[in-house]
């Protein structure tokens, strides 16, 4: 490095920020580390909020306990929003008026739920699910006989529907598009998921248009464009997320579907990096296409990479995008990005388990999508991820045959 780094500040105390803080220590950094979060909790994992965390005692699944932060000499400031970054003075101003100086700054500010267009005002019965506080309110309203209306047929909405059904609630899920999981999930797999939800009694309504929504006493009235009316005990809106870029934008950093970073996670300021849900970056496996990923493993991977590059390693992103979702006894996993698919090959793995391999015009494997019970697809999706990373062009017939070992295709 051209100049010493004795103070590193991380703004955003989630999975990514916490991973970066510990990775800095693992890489031998001995300077000051301050991890700042706006929530009152220590960093915790968000995926359980729509799954087992909601169904259980609803205690946060912490990334680490307070003793571990203390042992690593990581100062954690909770319930402390950051108001501004002064790039010239190299300071961050906290909401309580304090200013902290930095040599290098990492932004892991995450994302926030997208608001429902046309929804005016606020109601305690119309919620989004992003934080532990959100989950606590939603859990308090879910009970046998209660009607939960979920707006949005993406991962969050469907995972919440599965969990709420286990808790005995009645579910109506409203999706504005012709099918659920229209973003990045093949229709063949989405149909399996939809059938499983319907088997559990979830009322899925696609092509649903909401004309009006408002609270009426202890219910929420949803008027649909087709004239239908729903009276729900609780409404949860899950129509995607928006990156938290306000702090970076106010500081004059480049923005492009998130905080714009290069392949090393460096922003337009050489002393400021960004990682996780809040940033977009060029993906080498896909010809430098700029992407922004909202995924648990991406937060972990980029936290580790950001730590290395804050210390001057200059390493670039090499990981392949990977997503997963658990619903009832089904596990869905996706490796890679399916844009540009020309050929799709199905590989059946047994009862109710299959993988779809997606190849581009050159025959290169660019994505794999699978669904099955438990861990039925995990090993093959992992091998597919390795094939994608290696830029392999496996023969479609070999991909589709259970007799052809993916490990052998990787070695070829």
C-alpha cells in the first residue's frame, strides 16, 4: 500500500460488514476497526427471518457474540445511524454528532424493501420483512385462523407463506406477473414451487392488480382491479429491494444500480470500498456485465474479498452467483445467471428432483437451476457452479444423462 492504514471504518453491521471485520483480523491487520450499524442488535443473519427464525423463538441468529468481537478488538456501534461521509477530511459523521476518522472506509449498507406503488400513509398491519423488528411484528400477527395477504411472489413472499402455513395461518399470495418467481427462476421450477404451495392450501393469484389498499379498524382491505375484495389480518409487501445508496450518493460516489465498484470492490474513491447488497460490480464470468446480487453467500464472499483489498491485495471477484431457498421440504438452488440462454437440458436425479442446465450460443454452461427434497440437488449444483467458473462447454447429452458424472465433465 502507498500509505499506512491504521483506521478502518465499516458502515453497515450486517453479514457482509461483520464478515469483513473478522476477515481483517484473520489477515493480520492490527489497526483500529469500527463496525457501525443502525439497528439495535449485533450483526445477525437475515435468511432465517422468513424461515426457521420466524417459526421458532425469533431470537436473532447472530454472526458472532459480543465476546468474540471484544476478543478480536472490533468496536461495534449499534443503534447508530451514519449521517454523512466527508471524503476530504476522511471522516464519517454519526447521528449523535460524533465524527470518526478513517484511512479506509467500507460501505456495507445493504438494501431496503421496495415500497408498494400508490400506497400512501403507514399502517401497523401493512408491513415489509427485512429486519428482526419486522419479523417480530409479523410473528405476533400470525396464528391459526388469521389471514395473511402477501404481495409479491418472489423468494421472500414464498418463504414467508411456507412458514406462516406451518404456523396455521391462511395465506393469499398476490403476484402481479403471470407466474411466481419470474426473476431468474425457470418456469418449470416455478411450477413445482407453486404446486407445492397450493398443496399446502396457499391461495396463489397471479396477474393480480391492486386498485386500493387501506386499514379498516383491525383489518386491511385490499381492493383488486377485477372487483374482488380481501380482508386480511396482516399484509406483507415483498416486491423486491432497493440498494441503500443515499450516503454514498451524497458523498459524490458513482452510482449505477447500487454503489458502483470495480472488480476489486473499490468505489470511485480509492479509499472507499463497498460490498454486498448495496453495490453493483462487473462479473468476469459474464463478459464484465454489471450486476448487483442480494444473496447470503455473496455477502460473505464479498466481505472477505473487501477485507483483503482494504489491505491492498488487489484481488478481483471470481465467485459465481449462487442462490437458494427452502420452502416446506423443497430446496431450490441456482448457480450462475441465465441471461443469454440458448439451450436448456434437464437432468433427472430421482423422485421429485431435477436440474436444468442452461447453455449460451457457444455451448458454454452459464447457469444451473435445481429443485428437490432436502439435499437431493446440492452436490450437482455445486459441481455445476465449478463447471461455470471453469468456462466449460459440456455436451448437452452428457449433462442430461444421470450416467454421465459431472465431476468427469469438470476434469475433461
